[in-house]
C-alpha cells in the first residue's frame, strides 16, 4: 500500500479527541544509533551549523558594524532564551519565533539584512543560540496577551486539512507511539529544533517540518511569513513544556 493509502486508512481509524498520555521527546523514538549521534557532539552533524553560528555571533555586520557579542556578551548570557520561544512581543503586539527575534536584532540593532528563512545562516545562528539552553526545560508562556494567538495555533493543530482530511492531533496525539509503514509515529514535540534530520541530510527548522507534514496530507503549506505559522509553532512549543531543549537534535 502506498504512503497516501496508509494515511487514508489511518484517517478512518483515528478516534477523535484522543490525546497522548505522556510527553515523549522524539529522541525516545529514535534508534540507538541516532540517539548516540545526538549525544556525541563530535558526531552530531548539527554542530557543523553550530560552529558557523558561533562565528556569526562574533562577526560585525550591517551599517552599525556591530556583532551579537558586543551587545549580549558571552553566548552563555542567552541561556534559557530559546526555551521560551515563540514569545510575545509587546511592541509588535504578536508572538515572534526565535528566528524572527534574531532577524529583528539584525535589522533594528545591526542594520543588517534579515536572513532568509531556512537558509544555512539563519539555521546556524538559531542553532547556536538554542544550544545555550540545551538541557533546560521548555517553558513557553501561553497566557496573558499571547493567549489569542495560542488558541489560533491550537485550532490549526486540531483541524483536519488537505485531501487526506487529517489533523496534526490525529497522528501526533491519538496514534503517537504506534507504527506507520514500520516507523514509530512521534508526538511531534518541538524541543529539538533546529535539528539535523537524516532524511534531509541537513539541518531544518520547525517550519520545514510543518511544511513537510502539510504537503504529506496534500494541504496548502503556510507561507514562511504567515502569522498562522507562528501561532502553530507557539502551540507546538507549549506542548513540549517540561521536556528538555535538545538543540541541535538528530532525528531519522
């Protein structure tokens, strides 16, 4: 049976409203070899991007001729920051992802052009910043002024989409831990991004994973700058609250 056929059968069998019982990182569903690759910083391919990000941290860029380090000091000063994103920006009146916050700093503080979504440069600096919070629990806020955006993200997560008529929750809540075409269905926790995916043979953001899932159910993917995408990332990050940040994680 084709993958599309399997997913169509899954859509018929899934109980609505079911939820995963316990939070489980995708690390737990990976093979021993993949887990070992993530655990060894010298073998983890994501550290190629981290090293690039470290160089970018010290590089003076833009019309201000300023580096990240000149404002923030040692990168360790950002420990805990990645664990809180997406986060609400009071001045803009909406949540921002970590990637958007980095680009905000570049354009407003450094006078440099924004980095392109999913570019190696943006993945690199995001991975370097994310690494500073590795081992800390995800602690995304979903109350207060960010709540309406969180509710939009939750609604997207629960809504059937595409020609296969599937919702994110149907696979990643109801069937998490079961097998699909011989592979475990993960809970889809967002605690390792940006991460290195063996299937991609490269680094990728949560946006890329969402886009791939939407294409898989034959739905129209969000544009990189769609506000609904940030809302969905906010909800997904909140689902991972309490799990440790694993950036840069390695996944199959």
